[in-house]
């Protein structure tokens, strides 16, 4: 892991670059997958399941009996953990319910804004070595709280016919309507365009590998997605009040997500940087996902910057998915953060708390998108509709403004729509 001591600002753009390999080949492959699913539907899904996952599928949807049987396999300990996490996630997202906005902008002009749920949403949940059942809670609970009428979930089935029972149990806790044993880019395409078995959804949520991410980007031309996303990442800001072993653990908790993940540290002294590097080496030897961690650390960095202002500027330039502030007076530092997906305050707020159970959502913008995108929240599952009602008097009072603006834009039919209601002459006559 590279240590850079007080790099000049001119080098910061290179230092904030993510490790996103050229994906021309992936794009071509995903375009072909998406188009075939759009054309062939379920037949393409079955073929891809056999080709990519080694799974021979008879029925694409899990039956109620299969869901109940799988949920019964989850240990009591994990069920309790899911219940505790679900309670916190539900509490935080329920508190986000928006208020109706109702304003008389002037006499006789009444304007309203109301939030309405997206009717049908699709959730993609990766399987494989790290089945992310926590993501089921992060997406399924806000969808239900928002009032989405139908929530469908796609997750891959292995060649042994296995889907993580924790994923299925979490879906039961969230009240998800349908679960389909379909993974990869083909699942995204199925939810975007619909097949005989899988309904077309209005918006797609969820993380995935580069194939899934590319598929979401492609289908976003016709179907809404939660946000652009790439490999997961963390940036830790640490001063002398931080503990090197805590910082190292936070960096490794992100590095184990996958070989493309990135863990960054911004600290103030070379001595602290070396302590963290030594701790990373010590702790990484104890982890199971050594290969992913090793690859991730190969493009992770420690940046030494002497002042809090420079550290904050670098953090904003990086725009981390997860930002941990392990510094004296961390809330004062946080006041100056303008670009981050989710911020973790102080030495006892590990990123894994937000990943699982603190209550905030862990579906967050990566790759610098935190400069312009929020993480998933209740608003992600809703739309805002505005309403207006004008009385005769209200329209009469507003008419000169509307007519003047319409005429100035050369849109005389707009002006006429007001004039005809007020009995004013149309055409060139005022």
C-alpha cells in the first residue's frame, strides 16, 4: 500500500482516481445479454442461468413453500440480528416521510406538492461468496415504507439449486412480493423490459459486479435506476486522536468487498501512516478473503497532509462512498464535508455499522458520484407530484405576468390559453 507524503494539489486528481479497468469487452458482452433477454425473455434467462451459474431452472420464481423452507434454515442468532437491524433501518427511513407542501403563492393561486410511491420496483441482490442479505433490508424496507405496491427481487441460484436462506428470510421480513432465481446482467434486463415470468418494473435498485453495473447503465435509457455505482470504497480521515488498529480494521473491512474496492487514509504524520500500514499487514493475515484484500490494497493509498483544511479539501475532492472521521472535534470537521455518501463520526463508528444495523442506508454513490448523488433513502422510492388550482380572481391577477412572459418567448398559444378564459381578444390584439 503506497504512502504519499504531502503531495501537491496538482497531483490530487490522479490520487483520487478509482481503479476502474477498461470495460469495452464487458460492455459488448452486456449489450448482447440485455438485447437477447429483451427479445427472448424467459428462454434467454434459463440459458444464461445454465451458462453462467450452472443452474438448470424449471420455474424462475420461488414458490411460497420454497420461501418458507429456506427461511426455516436461518439460525435463531441471525434471525435476531436481522430483526434488530430491520427495526433500526425502518425507524430511520420512516422518519424520512415527507410532509405535504401546500402554499397560496398569491390570492387565488393554490399550489401543492405530494409524494407518491413508485408503483413497482425491482431489487437486485448479489449471491455468490458474499450473499448480501443486508442489502435486502436496505432496499426492501424503504420500498415498503414508501408504499410501493409491488416489490420484486432477483438473485442468482447456484448449480446446487441453492439460494442463500438469509436472503430469502430477509425478503420475508420485508414483505417482498416475488423472488426470482435470476442473476447477473440478465436479471437487470428482465426487470427493465419484463418477461413472461418477471414483470417490468419502474425502477431498479441494488449493487452488483461490473456486468450488473453496466447493465443498469444500459437499461437506464428506458428504466430508472437508483444511481451510478462502481466498486465500493472508504476514506478515513485520522489525526493523533485516532487508533491505528481501528483505522486499519476500517480499511480492511472495505478492501474485503472485492479486488476493485479501494481503501484510502488521509492522516497528518508519517509515523501514524507507518503504524496503520503495519496494522493492515498484521490484520489482513487473519482474514479469510485474502485474495480480494490483497488486490484491493494494491491500489489503495495513504496520503499524509499536515493540516485539517488540506485533509478536508482532499476528502471533498475524493467524494467517498464511506467517509470515516477519526479526529478531534469530528463534528466540526464534518461541517465542512460537501461530498460523501455516508459519514461516520468518531473512533467508535465503524463503516460496518452503517453497512448493517445503525439504520442509515448502505446503498451509496461510488466513484466520485457523491458530488452529485445521494445514497438511497425514502425519496428514492417516491415521486413528487405538484398540483395547482387557480380561481377566476387568481387567474385574472396572474394573467398579465403569464401573457407578458409567453409573448416574450414567442409562444402566443400559451398566452391565448389565459386570454380565452378571461374573455380577452386573441391574436395580435392585446
